[in-house]
């Protein structure tokens, strides 16, 4: 797996990069088996939801069977076509979208790229698939978007904007669930994720990070992540975070003359009282007592060498 910062891919859609999903077009179609389609390609994402019937998508040489309540998201610049495989035909909804920069109106084809690649476990794959139930929130929102796109109301454009943001939240949750299910029986992949989380903690312990932040980094729910982390590391994520902070604090107490309050803040504690409590729990002595002990050992070692 490539070194991919997971939240960056999703957060770039919602906040950090300034790109937001924008609908290019929506289509509700019905085709019978006699209908034929030439391969086409376009520069936007295309989400297809199968309402009824069966079809086979061919996407950049990859055949994909589609049935009722299947969803496929095709990435930009992928040749694709589909063949109707059921009588009397198939009914489906197509939602095409891009990501627009809120500042200058430019479009991006890659805002969702890392996210889609990662959760589908296909680093160079041209699409991802989802299976939903008929009453799923994603389907409800697709129907609402279609209706609003046909509306002539003054506020329809703004409402569509809100609806597609909500749609992507639900898509994110669905993909997250599929991602967790896909790794439960793949211990090498799970081990790799836990190591990514360990590296994240080691590199960010001084920040105000929480269990939710760490789990989000590897795109797992906090509860599932906690269980997996403890099984792999024999320690909970938060206990490991505190351990890293305390070990760094011990180094600073031994090697510098910084105030204890400053050290507490520098290793990620919000106040000295909390730091003192956690430090004593782990080291069985207070920070000041630990500093005195280290200083005394250094002095004794220096004297013995004379």
C-alpha cells in the first residue's frame, strides 16, 4: 500500500483543499436488452444506482455485474459502457459530479482519488462499488436530488448543493463500513493500518489529538480501531499515546532545565496537574522527583569517573 494519509482524501472534499462536490448532470433512464451503447469517456465522476434489472458494466477492461440496489462510482477518464442483461430491461439513476474550488471555480479530478483508491483496495482501480438496501439514505437522497433538479424553485440550486453534501456524508459512512468489513479477515492489511496509526501517534503526540482523530486517520470507527489496536499492540491507543508523551517528557526532564509546566504543554498535556497525575501513574514518582533522581545519578556517575 502506498503512504496515503487517509483523512486528507476525505477532508479535502469537505474542508482543507476548498473543493466541494458539484453536480454535472442527473439522469433517470430505462433501457431494454435491444439498446446498445458505444464506449464513452468523460472528465467527471459518474455514480450509477441500479433500481431494477441487471446489467454488465465494462470499465477500462474490467467487467462488473450490476443488480438491484448496486452502486458503482466510475472515476474520471475511464472508458466505459454497459450491456443490459435482463428482461424486460433495467432502470437506473446516473449522478455525474466534479469537485469545484470554492475560491476560483476551478475543477479538480483528484479530490476524491486517494479516498476511492484506498477504500476499494485498488490503488489504480478505475471504479468502486457499493451494495445498499432500497430504503438506504443514499437512495433517498438520490431521489430528492432528481426531484430538485427538475424544480424551478428559486432556492433549488442551493438545496441541491446541501443535498449532495449530505449524500457524500452517507457515501463516506457506507464506504467506511465496507472498508472495515474488508479488513477483518486480512490480518496483514490490518497490521499495516495499526502501524500507520502508531506512526501517526509518534509524529503527533504533542498535539491535542483524541482517539477519534487517530481512528479517523486510518479510516476506522473508534470502537473497531480500539479493539484492533489492542490486539496488535497489547495496549490501548490512548494508553500508547500517553506512554509516548511520558517517555518524551522523561527525556526533556533529564536533558533540559525547562519548567515542568512548559514540558507538560510541549508533550501534549493541556495542563500541569493532568501531566503530574499521568506521570506519577506511569513512573511512580513526580516529574520534579524524577528530575532530581536523574541529576543525582549523573552527579554520582561523574564523581565515580574522577
